[in-house]
């Protein structure tokens, strides 16, 4: 059997981040990817480059610096796009990193809100900086932990206190709040509150009136580029940088530091002897030996499919089965006849903007109501990203578990028709410009990208599945009950979206 120091399952951005960290530290690393392409959920099929769960993203700045990714072609500080809310009557609201631009746009709807905007951004920036520090803090296995393990938590508490009494209390209050409650305390304009609230429900099985949606807003703001001084106010839209650029830089870095990457190498089983990992067995029958294995696939798949249940405590298996996935997102890619989009509200600079259809908080909550009953939203929240003559559309809510039907060609047709009907209110001539349409239902996200139940986050970011309870209570330190087996995917502490945080943290845990 070939022997490596570390085997990593999955060549997505987290798997590659971990591979680069460990290889740079001198470990002999092999990354195993079951697809014929590198990139995980950041990379679509060849004929659908923009059709991926996360077509845009940015790694955290410290990861870029530590791995010298700028040397491998990655922009260390890409600009973020404006977030433009399309509203009835041809109006639009712009949320931008340019404070003056945003204030001017908000003033159309409320002078009071425009005046409060700079203070709100300052608070969100400080809160996001604390969240980033929390994501970088090793979480010990509560409730019992050593003094050495408790020191990082004490340091995090000091950072929270350093926010000052007012912001400290407001950050703590924010975490369990509904995004509606949070925004009602700051603003009066329904249009502004709805535009901001989309971050609170993005990729989440939550409504604007759901507890914890304010925390999801903060998480989304962070991974979209917020919290760094040089990126003040840049967490509203999506980074201009495409994730295939992130993947290319990570791949080059991992290989340059000595990691090997194998494609079409699907892992069938993680091998365990005497409660210790010994390697993996591929579907081809090949055995690969290693004393350390990192899994970047979701925790459910890792514990319920890749590991036989014998080495795991029945209570642990039961907890793994209870991890909430419940994907509610679909993706569509429209190919248009020209790169000049026939959306009256979208200017020629559309490529640097992300557009949303979310006119009110009531609209967003009703869109979520459909998902609660297993229905495709008739009036969905849409996020649209133009790239040349392609228009990528993020569709919510489209639940994985449909009732009474299931995902098939008929429900796929309903998904497309609902998208057209919604867009028609804002761009009545768009449908005539469409030359091709492709879609990914939540079931497609599961079969193509191995996202269980179509959940891009490998586990919903909920109050009972975050911080020390992610992925499971007592296992937020990336370790597992099996010695030598670690998790490094989006379902772990700090995960969800494209940031590289889980891959970085898991690698540090291994090296520690």
C-alpha cells in the first residue's frame, strides 16, 4: 500500500487549503477527488462555468498571506460588488462599499436611514471582526477542557470586551435575533431593511422572522469580504473574483508545496482499526495507508457512509443523523443573446454588481412560508449575477423535500417558469433574449456536488448548529471520536460559503 502522512478527501477549497497548509509544513499529502475536476462546489461543469453553488468568493486574508497565494495568481484584496435591489416602477436601491454612494441611494427612501447608515456599517464591521476572531479560535471539547485549551477562549472574551460595553452587548444580542428585529431597531425603510435582510436568509432554511437569521447575516457579511480594515463596508454584494480563480491558486500552491492530487478517485471507506484511522479504500479497490485522514465532505456523509458504525458510539451516530441539512436553494444559468442585458434597471456596468429581487420583508417571509410546506416559492427571492452574456440566478426558496411531489422534469419546469414570471415584472423583454437555460435543483446539488439534501453549507447554520455545536456538540475542534480522523469541510466551525476557514483550522489542529 502507498503510504502518506495525510490523506484528504475532497479537492474543494477547504480540502486544498488544508493540503497547502500541511504540505508547506512538511507533510506528505495526497488529496483524493471523486469528480474529474478540481474545485468541489466552487466549479460547475464545462458547459456551465457559472452554474455552481458558489461561483464567486474570497479566502480570508491571513490564508492568502500564509500560503503566498498572490504568488500563484490570486488577487489578495479583490473588490466586492454592489448589491442592487430592483424595485417596482424601475427604482433601485444600491448598497456599496462606497458609503457616500449608499447614503445617496438610501436617501431616496428615508433621510433618517441615510443618516444612520454609516453607524450601522461601523457596528457590522466590528461585529464581523469579532466573528472572524471567533472562527479563528480553537474550540475545546466542552464542558471539560484543559487550562491550555481555555486560554484562546479567554483571549476571545477579552476581544469581545474590547468592543466596549455598548457594542459588546449588541453583538451578544445579535446572535439569536431575527434579522427583522435587528433591522427594525436601526431603520424605517422597508426597501432598505429587505435588501439587507437577504444576507440573513441566503442559503438558509430561515425566514426574516426566524431566530438566528441575524447571525446568518453577520456570517454572510464576513465571508463576502467584510471585517478587514481595507474592506470596510464591502460585505454586501459578492466578490468580483470568481471561485475558479481561488481554486486555481490553491491547486498551484498545494502542488508547489509538495501535495499530490488525484482525480476520479472516489473514497468508498475510511479504514479504522482499534478506534484509529489507518487509511482509505477507494471504489477501485485500492488501499491507501495514512495515520491521518481529513474529510472535507459533509459530516453526515463522513460518519454515516464513509465510516462503518462499529467504531462509533450509538449516541454519536444518533447525533450525526440529526444534523439538519434541508437545502432550499436552486441555481439557474441563462445564456442571453447579447452581453447587454435587457433589464432597464441594469446599466452597462452590470458585471460589477449583484442584483436582487427582494422588495420587502413581507415578500421575503412569504417566500420562506412556501418552503415550510414543501412548496416552491411562487414569489421567490432571487439574486442575479451577470457575467458577459451569462446570467446566474440564485433561487430561494426551492426545498429539497417537496410535498406532495418530488424533483423531476415537471418540477424543474415549474422552477424555470416561476423564475421567468418573477423576472418579467422587472424585465419584460428578458425571456425573448434567452438562448439557453440550465438549472440545478437541490437534488442536482446533491448528486453532482455531493451536497447532502442540497445544502451548500454541509449543515444549516442554525442556533443549535453553530460555534461549539458545529457540527456536533463537543466536536467543534475538527477532531472526531476516531483518532487521526479530522473534519475540514464547510460543516465544521466557521464553515459555510467560501472562506477557507475550516481547511485552515483543521490543518492547524493536525499540526498542533
